[in-house]
């Protein structure tokens, strides 16, 4: 699945918001925040086929690093 940049000029603002949400959190709290965020975003996407494709893409990229 090719990922398209749908955030455009908002990409940096999203990244900054995400990093700010992690400020002051322990590693465990940061992992918990990420897990909650993944579930919330998955609920917003609400398409199992798309979610499975995205998980596969992310897993493949993680293994390549």
C-alpha cells in the first residue's frame, strides 16, 4: 500500500502536537498514550481492510530498520 501525504502542510503541526502530548511522560505512560491513540485512530478509520494494510505496512517498515 502506497502511503500518500494527506496532511500536507499540517504534517509538522501534527508531529509537534504528538511530541507535546508525550512531554513529561514516563516511557510506560508514553507507550500507553501511543496505544490509546492507535485505538482511537483505528476507530475513526473504521475499515478493517485498510487497518490491516496499514498495520502490515508499518510492521514491514519497522523490520527494515
